[in-house]
C-alpha cells in the first residue's frame, strides 16, 4: 500500500506533468490556496539523484499553491544545471516540496545545524542558498562550504549568514 502524497506534492507533480506534456500551466484546484504565502522550493530526483531544484526564499506569488506551481515548472524546465524534463521521465521523478520559514540573521555558526536549518549567504551582490538535511551534507562546515561555492564567495570574503527552517513534503 502506498502512502498518500501531500496535496502540495500532488499539485507540483500534476503541474510538471501538464506543463511537460502540453506546455500549459495548470491552475490550482478551485478554492485551494495551500496556505499563506511563503518561500517554496520544489526538488526533483530521478533514481535518487538530483534532477532539478528551483525555489523562492520569500513568496513571489499571492498564495502557497501558486508558489508551488511556478517553482514546479521552473524545477522541471528552467534549472540550468539540467536539460528540461522529458515526457519519458515523468513516471521516474520523485518530487518534494519544501515550505520555508522567514529567514533570520545568524550572528555566529554555533546557532546553525545542517539537519535543521537551511542557510543563505550574502556578500555584496552574491547570494547562495542551501536547503537543510541534504544527503552528503553532514556538518555545518560542509554546508557553508557548498553554499559559499554556489554563491561564488571566496574564502577571504566577508559574508552574512541567514538561516531558515523547512517543512518538507513528499
């Protein structure tokens, strides 16, 4: 017996399928808002490997359902690290939706926890984001190394750190 998926994951999956097959962006079910506006990341995996991940740190749309729709499409066809998802791949995708809390500034690394908190680093116009509790990220130091590299922030550069929590839906 399979476990039912969360409605936000169902919405992301349906959005990806419809957009890949027809090029149309679906609407959220009538009256379904999914919750208050929030930052959202939609992640796609295929055979256990990342296949796409796009999100927003703070809400860019009027409600959570619309945020999921927009980011699901982006994760499937606009993640520059991967080619667009094809129709043949749709049945092999594992979709997760992470709903973010409001980012808060961090004064020092002792208040971070790579399993509990995602992090944002900023230096000038450079910015990087990394979700929490990722496979292969087993320390705060590793988390910071990855997110600084993503942002293009060198070892000698000063940077600000923000943390956030996520509610991960599968």
